[in-house]
């Protein structure tokens, strides 16, 4: 940064310093790759990390408490189509995330734990709600 | 990831993979002789748990649940003629992490999350991932 903004604040007015600080922030922001990731890329990276690190677990609570999973929940409604698309390819434990984000659970009690039927229920819901 | 990286103690005894990976069922279902349902007493009621059983993620809750299926606590991990056994693993906080079921050979069988079923020694799965065996339950083998 020193080479890019050589003045280092010396001899500048307050306004100039503010402009310089703003330009520095913009420069840094532009060059941090995470900020230029698409939602799909960010989802994929988090989902892969989550899958890799929780595949041996049986407890849905522990599976859902994984930091990557929590970040995905934090993406909110825009991530729903990505989750449903992922789920349609291979059954995974997205149920907790979907319920957390949407506040609903379309799975009937008699199908609790029947993973393929649970996936089908969510994909039906996604179609009805125009997420897929 | 090789299973011995997840469970280093498997490397100190014989084990073998006995199924392909599956997301359809978990270790609790497998211990309860099911392979088409994911059992867990999660508070959100997303997964299956027997209706009359305590919906608690505690060792006591798991023991009470399997008592509904005729199991009782015991101390020996050895094979006993006329009985079948299951083992409950807990983490450092005493919360259940895993269950295994004893086979007629005296060895144990487990479903590892969404990974494979394996046959293994009971201690082979103890360690950082599943913790330790905290309870052994047994019930008379039912005649068919």
C-alpha cells in the first residue's frame, strides 16, 4: 500500500486525508477475492467444506452447527434455489437450513427421517413457490 | 478421506467396509435394525424418533428410548449367548454421538453418518470424533 499511496497523510488537509482513506478502502475492497465471489461460488465452497467435515456425523444438530452451514443459513432466501438444486442431485442434510430460512417444514410427520421423501417434499415446495 | 484418518483407532484392529455410502439412514437406525430412516431426537422434529421415547439428545434419553425396544443396561461388551447388544458413544460433554450394534460373531457393526457401514472392534471408533463408549445395552435375541 505504501507504494500505491506514497503520501502517508503527511502535509495533506483533512479532506484530502478522507479522500485518500476512502480510495484506500475501495482499493482493498476491490482486491479481496471473497467480495467478488458470486453467491453460487460462495455456496459451493461452503457446502463442500461442510459436507467434507460432517459426513461421519449422525447428529443433525452437530451437522447444522458447522460454521459453513451456519454461514449458508445466514445467506437467507437467495440461497434457497442453490440448496434445492444441490439437494436434487444428491440427498443431503439441508432440511435444518431450509426450515431455518423459510420458517416452514413441508415434510409430513409420517415421513420424518425418510430422507428421499423429505427431499421430494422440499423439491415439491420449491416448485410450488417458484424457487426451482 | 480414508476412514483411518477420521478414526485412527481403526488402524489398530481389523475393520471392513460392508456397504456403499448412504444418506438414507444413520447409526441409530442401524443399531435399531433399520436402513431406511434417519433417527435423531432433534428439537425441531425434522427427523424420526419413536413417538413414546424422550426427545432428548442425552445419554439417558437414548437409553430410555432403547429400553422401549426391550434393551437393558449391562456392563460387558463381550458376546453373551442369547443376547444382542448395542453400544452408545458420547463426547466429552456426555452427549450421544454414535451407536454400534454387536453381531453374532461378537464384532460390531456401525453406520458412519452418511458414509459406509463397517464391521469393527468397539474401541476402533473411540477417539476425537465419537468420544467413548458410555453405555452397553442388551436384550434377549427374539426367535423368528
